[in-house]
């Protein structure tokens, strides 16, 4: 088995089988991350959901979620949960937690436009090139330049170019947004 995949599975089992110990370890690693970053003169930030979409605001240790425990630390994530994106838009998530909504093939254009109008950034995967605007005129920014989504201006489409994994045939998947290309005839 792939060692990265195996590590992810083990971490998931740890979380499911002993949540309190998992959270204590997470708090400890977060504290160490802050100390090491400060020692190196770096500004720490954390993205908790690398391959998951957990509602970290609901997990508490000694009465506080991780955002309350580390109020000076910037956290950020992507989410496919529309209710979480709406909570973020309405200021109902901790101020040090930034969410970017991740569009899927099941997300309507109307939903994307509504979120963008409310100041939520929406990550969209494009096949080859990023358009300048999409969804009726909303600016598309290049999301491949950095992963620090909390630094993006609000209400933008975060364009990501599709990158097939090694050995995968290059084909257009349902979640990839196709942009319209206008053909201009030259006379």
C-alpha cells in the first residue's frame, strides 16, 4: 500500500477510535507548530482538512474548539458543505477560520453566484486554461499560485487547473468546468 495513503488511514482510525487523545495530539502539534514558526521568524497558519471535510468547529477539548484555543493562529480549509459556506458568509464561524467553498459537478451556477455575491470564494477546477471571469462576470484568480486561501480577496472564483495523476488518462471529468471558447472568423 502507498505509505501516504496508509498514514491517512491510520490517522483516520486514530481519530475514530480515540478522539480525545487525537485532539490532545492535535493541540500539542499545533502549539509546537506555532513555537517552531516563531523561532524561524515565520507566520504560522494551519489547514486542518487536507483530505477530509470535518467540521472542526464542533470538536472540543476542555470546552474549546481548536480555533478558540489558538485565537492568534489563522486556520483555513476548503469545504463542499453548503451550510458551512453559508455560516462563514454570515460570520457564524470563528474569525480566525477562513473557508473556501469547493464547487462540484452537483453545484448549480446559481449557488456559485449566490456564494460569490455573499463574499465567499469558490474553488473551481478548469480543464486547460483559467478564464478571466466566470459565472456571469466574477473575477477568476489563479488558485495554483499559493494555497493560502485566506489571503485571497473575497468573492472571487479560485481557479485551479486540472492536474491528472500519474498514469491517469487525460480526460474531462464531470467536476471540471468547461469554459466556452469563442471562434472568431477572420475575413
